[in-house]
């Protein structure tokens, strides 16, 4: 159930991150943004467990997932700009 919860939170975090970080550094398309938001939720969960903020069976909350999604969107934007 933890992975499903992370995917749901990542979906919501991707939508929120798209509205927080508008501009040319965002991916084009709703589906890609959602996938990057889910990746951000997994990143926030992994990073929070590595730092010790979350226990071994805990997942990132909405705020942590939004921060993770913003990080992933920023990295994605940097990669896309470098290729262009």
C-alpha cells in the first residue's frame, strides 16, 4: 500500500509543482509532469529515509513530495535546456 500511496501523493505533487514552477524550465505536457511528480515523491521518500526524517516504512507527505517534485522538475529543465 505504501507504493500506491506514494504514487497518489506524487500525482498531486506533480500538479502542484507545475503551478509553483511555471515558465520555460518545465516539461511540456501534463503526463510528463505527473510522471516527474511521482519520481519526486519517490525521491523525497528515499532522501527522507536516508537523512532519518522518515522511518524505514514511512513515505513522504505532500509537502515533501512537492519539494521532491520541484527538485526533479528543476533537474529536468536543466537537462532539456542543455540539449537545446
